[in-house]
């Protein structure tokens, strides 16, 4: 029998009320509230964690190294309180979209409500404050605010760069087989429309950054005008030598477009140190910002030469804001980026990255003991944090995804590709992406489930 349940917030505390069993009473909001003070129903309070609580928890561990904090369950328990999650599921597919902490989600709803009161007036007021988010993003990720555009996602950011360059027939784009499908589709469409040439480099998983640099260097021709690659791929977690590739390209007059969809908010770096021309990000991934937020970095001297995806007046040619001319759209999501940055700062990106790596090593080091299990991501320090790929020999990865969901309520996704010409490059496996809210017990459930399949195969 299903029982009615109800949430409400009083002060900074969330209450979760479960109606009594029996009878067929329809529970109204008022009756639930009456119940809140009585012992008739089972009521428990979930502490609501805002930025101040996270800061206080972090202050208590500030003297220790990020690696020591990564293994401190009581600290991460505090961080888990900051999220309102469906704990009936084990979500190991944060590589898709990450849930925002309550403080970010609530801010977004608040801005949405405010805006809705008189959109023409209030939305405009919020829009003016978006400059704050631009400044904070620039500050946190090491760039000039005049090089940062706020977009809706990495697809939009990267397509602005891909579609905004002047290219002529015969010009070549060098990219990889592991770049994001939509971005490859964008280049393929330009190839059909503008008769440019698109070359995809393949590589084994995992490989080294030196190997990737060599592969690009060898593949560059006199026609190459653009290098397009991921900072870290969504397909295997392979990390690319962004600065070395950017320098290599610049020496030859080649433009660099970097897909940072999975990098920002995942591990520490500064944009200005990477030296590329364009960098696109989805902020609703590892920064935990609201769905529908992205960032585009354009090196200052490239802004004027880049056409926006939606037209802007000529007087804005050198203004990064020309890439934000998308028509009427929510300001609330963008405004709440401020809370997402504050939340990240309250933990610290080094601690966040160390925890993600700690969770990955916990499952990967256990699973690799089984002779039937293969890892397709490097576990070397500085190469992997919260995204790694694993398969079980002889087990179809798609069927394994279904099994983990059906039997264990674990959400994962299958990734990989086939290279018929060079089978050494082919692989397929499960992409495992936990998050800072993931408790060890969920990782261990995943490990047990995988070891059972490695031992006994999938149930018939
Ligand atoms: C590597 C990579 N690039 C780009 C994207 C596109 O991101 P979005 O769908 O948020 O635009 C994704 C999405 O998963 C991705 O993994």
C-alpha cells in the first residue's frame, strides 16, 4: 500500500511527513501540518544545509590535505545533507546532468517566482545582475570576465565556435573519434554545407597525453585550420594535454576549440593556463548549477572574428555579450549560477576532486582484482577523478546497464565505439560517474553487483 507523504520547510529545516497507514483519508496540506506537531505519523526532520553549514564543515577540516579529507566520511556526510536526492536509486550517471544542491535549486526557484510576478520588469532586473555571475565565473576559473559568455549548455557554446568561424572549401578540422556526438554532427553538417574536410583521430583507452600530442602532431596538414578535442572525454575520461596542443596549434596558425563539458567543477585548473582559443562547458554538470546553464570562453583576440550563432548588431562585434543574444529566456537559471559557485568555493575544488578520485579508486581497485574485469580509463594520479569506464569480458554492456537498474536500482550508462579498421581502438563499457553526495555504501553495492556478474554472468 502506498502512503501519502509531504515535505515542508520550517526555518532552515526540511520536514518529511509520512501519513499513517490504514483508512482512505485524503491528506490535505492542513491535515499534514497538524500532523507535524503530533506523534500520530512518523515525522523526521532532514537538516537543510546551506552555504554557511558547508563552510563550517569545511573549516573544521581545513588543516588537513584534500586526500585526507577525501577519506573522511563524517565530512562528506555533512555535504550529503546539502542535497535533496531520491535515495531509492543509486545514481552513478552524474556525467549526464548533476543534481544541484538544495541551496542552488531553491535560489533558481526563487528567481523564477520573482521573475514570474511581472516578467517584463522583474526578469529584466535579474538579467542586469547576470554580470555578477560572469565576474564570479571568471574569477573562479581564471579568465577575464570580458572573455566569458553565459550560454545554455556546452552544445551551444561549442557550436558558437564551430559555426562562427570563417572556413573555405578544403579547410580541414582535426578532431577525435571520442569527441561528443553532437559536436561531430556539427562539423559533419559544415562539411556538407561548406565543403570543409573533417578528420577524426582515434586512440586506445587509456593512453598517455604524450601519445595524444603525437597523434595530433602527425595528423596536422597544411590544410588544417582547427583542432577540436575534449579536455576530458565523456567516453573514457581520457585527459588531453590542452596547453601543449594549443601551443602546437598556435605555432602553425591553427585555431583550438576545447570541449570542457566534463572538466569545469570536476578538477582544478585555470582557463588562462590552458591557452586555447575557445572553451565550452555545461555548468549543469560538475559545477552543479541549474539545468540549462553553460559557459563559453573566447580568447579576447578571437571575439571580433567569431560570428555569433544568433545575429547581433555590428556595434557589439568585439563584445563577448554578442554570443548571449538568444531572445527571451529564463534569467533565473543564470542568476543561480552564483549559488553554485559559492557552494563549490565552500567545499574547495581540490577537496571535491580528491573525493571524486577517492570514490573512483574505491570501486576500480576492487573490480580490477577480477580477471574478467577490464578498465578503460587510467587510474594514474592527475589523470582520473570522477569518471571512469569498466567492462566485464564476454558481457554485453547494454544488457549490464539494464541488469544493474532492474536488479539493483543502479543508474549507469554504456559508452564506447567500434573501429573496424583498427580493432585495438575498439572498446565498450559502463561509464561510472559518482558525485560528492555519493556514500561509500552505494559504491560498494555497485562493486558487489559487478563482481556477481563477473562470477556468474547475467541472469538468463
Ligand atoms: C564531452 C561532451 N561535450 C558536450 C556535451 C553536451 O552537453 P550539453 O548536452 O549539456 O549541451 C556533453 C554532454 O554530455 C559531453 O559529454
